[in-house]
């Protein structure tokens, strides 16, 4: 107790100190901006690790026949690519944005629980490193798909308990991050920042945080049951002992479906933040955006078995999960219509963040269309576990979550660094990404409909042409992302040399508070609360 | 924008296509050969067209706006930020569209579920990595493995997949069914979850260990229909295809007769030449052993032991027979192999140059005596 008080006093003594000098700053930091940077850099590195795995997959699939990898290693790659991208890249990147932006958007000096913030980051690093270490273990990394279905996952070699412990660490890290977000939003808003004045990014993160707290323990429970089935002779998922392998799927997807919304809701939030600024109009239908996000989050808990239509559900189950899943189209449609209406009669300019955001609306909607198609349970008996679903979820993740994360990077980098990024290279990065991502994923619709199952290392000759096209797209897309790394490093080092204003983007401070502080944002912002609160209803 | 991208993709494809003669790819879902598959195809097209029309409307509006409402054209931003009437309309219209979709979809769900009143039943068991078919009405029972040509080609990188007919979509023993008969399928699995999918029949169904799933079909048209396992089931998940041959009732009856005759024949235990033992032994090896011990007998380090130079393989013959029949905690017991196949297999693995073994002996089928005890 004394220690806490002493440190508290110490903090007051050096009220406006900057960051600590040296390397230890990054280990011990409790500053939301430092931790945000750590998360973002970590996520970017993992994006390339997961991307390399994707390119190994696409290299093997470039031509029929087995050329490069053993089928088991191929299965490890599909498994690890997904786990690294979901838990190592997309989720941490959004946590990084939350750390940087939520306090600045609600006029708070920092996150509510700074030490837990630090701990949650380093647990994430530990979890991902543990996961990556399984690649070098006897028997290889998990090869049962990221869903870790039993009984197959029980055939994993030495890596099995390590993978599960890694999931536990990642889960604890996510829960801590989520608690922090909720505590910050509920307790640290500036006077006058009512809930219905908060930027949409804050709203979507608030809802996402509740999703995380609800689902991560479920996943932890499911994998713990796998652990006891393997090592302690329980039979939760073993029919021979009275269990049921399908029970695992129900538990997993009760986590898994909200989990995909954990990756998409903050995406919606950033898009709703960027589009109004570049349309020079307030966001259309602010409150319906909030309610739609809430509705999508609620629905995400009651649709899980649409991942399991062919598993042998009773007919009532098929019908219920089909109807419930179809309903998601309504709030999602509302969002797409609202973004379109925000652009309508605006005064638009097309800087890189806006380009990525528009591409997001279009391509995410295409992913939404295939989602609607698959919600129709009987036809899903054809689509299920083919390349059609691979195309679907990559459309909702790559040109959606990843595009928007990069849009966020371009949008806020000037605020973070005080420098302007190179617009020409930004646009080049956009066009290369937007074209190649379609060369990469659009043909996968054809492959799936033509009958190519997912997760196979080799395929029949009639699938050869589109696989080759898809692989070419993958390589263009993958290497284009190096441009993003270049832009980020270049901007940190000074960018175009042009000094940016506090507002950076025209009239941005009318939309949100982060544009009222200096650029680059000082180490501590809003040590005194802001006086005026901008809203999207101006 | 989307169109340009598709055009680009097509251009890339065409340039590539010049080198390859295989242009028999399809872009859309197969229509299939059953009433059910047609119903699902129509439903697929209905939803697809709904999506296309919504897409044209939404993206059309957006691109109109992007083109006209831009600052560089001097367009002033309007101030509106909500409109309750519009918002209610674009909530209600999608709801109505969904209801319109749900009606035929509900009917299709019910149709998929109609497994009652079938005229015959086939039990399908998924195993790592082949299918096991059992005709419950006449006792026909066989395993269906990937055909030898595909098996060898995908395991030897110097062989060209394009030279193999129906590469990875062919089996040694196809499932034969009569046309115009309601057939009920029962699905289960022996080890992990598999999924049985023939696109032309219109559905896939998971095969879960310890549980039985049902599905049905009624094939209108005779023909050969191919599919694959669609639930990740381990390293050779991509190599357990399904072939269904539908034939008219008369031909089917003839097939049943000859198959049953063959099945009920006593195993031929007469002596064979060494060459015959070796050739047939290779087939037995490719069906039963290659998935783990690999085509070169090297196994996979950390997973499956090598046969190449293995003392167990090249050592005492009787112990080897007992070992194969009894299995281990990791290797299944191969008691299912009749004595002739076991003799062929043993001669092959002890002497195959591909596996690097050369003991220089052989064993004839009638020399095999059971080395395991049923009571154990």
C-alpha cells in the first residue's frame, strides 16, 4: 500500500514528464500510447508471419501435384495461418488502436487500468511465441484447422498441450484488454461526453469488449476439455465414453461466431469514423449505427450452429439457425446503407484512408452477400467446407478488417507522428492491394462452387487454372504490403516533411476529439478534460 | 470497379490458359442429377440474383455519389445526418426479401430431411483415409481407396498429375447404385470426423465417430459422379475421393450378382510366381500402408517409423506376420487382410527396391498361419 502511495506521489512530482529513456521504456510502459504502439507493431510483424504462411499455402496450390511441402505441414500452415492472423494480427491491431484512440476520443488522460494494460500486452507476446514454438516440436504444429476439432486434434504430437496453454494465455490477455476498454469507457469519459456522443469507434469497441468477456472463457473451457480428454481420461468428446465430438463444435462456435464479430465490429467503427471526415458530412444515422452494432452483437450469440449445418442437426435446429442467421443481414444492411448515405451529397476527397474505406464498404458487402447465400441452410449443404467459404470469410477479413486497419494507419499516422505520409505511395499501395485482393479471392468462389474442398494440399486438374490465378493474386497482394511497411517507417522518420496541423484533415475536429490535441500527440493528453465535445450530430 | 477487376482476372487467366489445355473448369454450382440437387441449384440462383440486384442498386448509388459528389467538382456538402422514413424503408424491404427467401429455403430443408420410405440402405464409414461401404440389404461390403495412379503420382514429385485421368478423383472400387430408387445413406466414422460429398447429389453429410447420420438420394440419370471428403481428417484428407456410379436397375442387379459371387468366393491361396506376389503386394501396400510409411518406405520422422532397412521388416518372418496382424497402439491391426494379400504384402515390403529392402525371399499365401490369438 505504501509503495502505491509513494509512486502516486512520485507521479505528481513529475507531472509532465515524457517517456522514460532507453529500451526499458517499452518493457515497463503503462502509457496508453506506448502500449498502443507496441500492439500495432507486434500486429504488423504477425501480419507478415501469417502472410508468409499464406504464401506457403498458395505456393503449394499454384499447380496440381505436391511440390513443396508435406501434407501434414500444409495442414499445420492452414491452422497456424489462421491462428496467427486472428490472435496475433487482427485482434492485437484493434487493441492497439483502442489503446491509442479510445482515451483520446473520449477525452481521458489514459486507460483506466494501465498496469493491466502492460500485462495484457506481454501475455499476448508470450502466448503467440508459445504458439509459434509448436512449429519446431516433434510431430509439428497443430494441423487440425484453427477450429481444433476433436477427435482429429487429439492426434496432434507433442505440440498439443503447448497449443492449448497458448490459447489460455491469449484468452487471458484478450479478457484483460476488454476489461480495460470497458472500465475506461464507463469511467473516464470527459464531462459532457455522453454515451450517445461517443465516436462510433468507441461504441463498437465497447460492444466488442463485452463480446470478448463473454466468449473467451468459453473457448478456454472447450480447449481445457480437450486437454483432459487427452491426458486425464475424460470423454467429453469421445463417443466410446459417452461423449460427443459434435458437442465440441457447439461450444467452439458459441465462441467462434462472436469471435469473428470481434474482428469486424471495430472495423465498422473505424469506417464510420473515416468516411464522414472525407465526405465532409456528419455520419448518417449515428444512433441507428449504434443500435445496429448492438443488434449484430446480440445475434452473434444465437447463430453459432450455422457453421455446422451438415453435422447432422435435427430439422428444427436447421430451420432455427437458418432464420436467425438470415436476420443478421438486416442490421448489416443498415450499416452499408448508412455509409452510402453518408457519402451521398457529400464533398468527397479520396485520400488513401478514404480509398481503403470505400473499398472496404464494397468488398465487405460482397463478403456479406456470400454470407447471405450460405445462411440458406439447404444450399449450404453444397457450399459448406469448400473454397466458397474460404472466399467468403477472406472477403470479410482481408478487404474488410485488414483494409480498414491500414486505412486507420494512414488516417492516424499524422496524428501519431506529426508527419504526413507519402500520399503517392499510399495510393499505389491501395490500388495494388485492391486489385490483387480480388485476383486472390474472387476465383475462390468459382473453385468452391465447382467442388474444391478447403484444406487440401493437392487438387484435381479442373481446379488448376483458378488456383494459379489465385496464387498469383496472393503474391502480388503479399508483396504490395511491403509498401505499407515502407510508408509507416518513412512517416515515422519525417514523411513528406510537410508539418501537419492539429486537425490534419479538413474539419476533422468537428467529428472527434483526437484532432483537437497537437500533432504529434504529446505523451500525455487530456490531463485536463476538453471543454467542447464534438459529435456526429452537428 | 468490380467489373474492371474481374476483367483483369480474366485477362490474367487467358494468358495463363494459353499454356494449358484444360479449360473444362466451371464457374457456377453444378446442377446435379437429382430432383433435390436441382431444387438447391434453383435456390442458389435465386439468392445469387437477389444479391446481384441489391449489389447493383447499392454500388450504383455509391459510385454515382463518388463520381458526382466530390470536392474536386466543387460539390458542397449537404448537412443532413438522418432520415427516419428512409431508415425504416431500408429496414423493412430487406426483411421482406428475407421472408421471400426463407419460404423456398424452408421447403428445401424439409426435402433434405425426407429419409423415410427408402428402398435400400448403404452404410458409409469414413476412415483415415478411405471410405468403407456396406450395402445393408444384400451384404456387399468393400473399401474404396484412392486409385493407384493418383496415389503414386501425388507421392512422387516427378510424375505429372495432368497425365492421370481424373487425378485425385478416382477410386479403386466405386460405389455402385441403381437409378430411380430412393437410397438411404447412413454415415459414421471409424476414427475422426469425415464428410461425404458428391456435388451432383446436392449435399454433403458429416460422418461422426460413434454417431449415425442419415441422408438420401434418388438419382435420375445413369453416370459417374465424383466427390471428395470435405471435413479435414488428417494428413491425407485431400486423398480420399468418392466415386458413385449410377446404373439402370438391370445392370445394377447384374453388378450385385457378380460382386456377391466374388465376395463369397473362398480366398485363392494357391501359389503365385514371385513377380505376381511383388506386383500385387505393391497394390496392397498402396491401399493400406503408404499413407503412413510413405512411398519410399522412409515413414515420417516423429510420426511413422521407416520400413526401409527396418529390422522388424527384414528380420524374422513369423514375427513380422504377427506384428502386422496384431498392430500396435499406433498402428491398426491388419487382421482384415486375407492370407493371400498378407503374403503379397510381406514379400513386397521385404524385397521392394522402392523401399530399399532386399531380403531375397518370398512367402506363399498357404504358408501364412495366424500368429495372433483371438482370445487376446
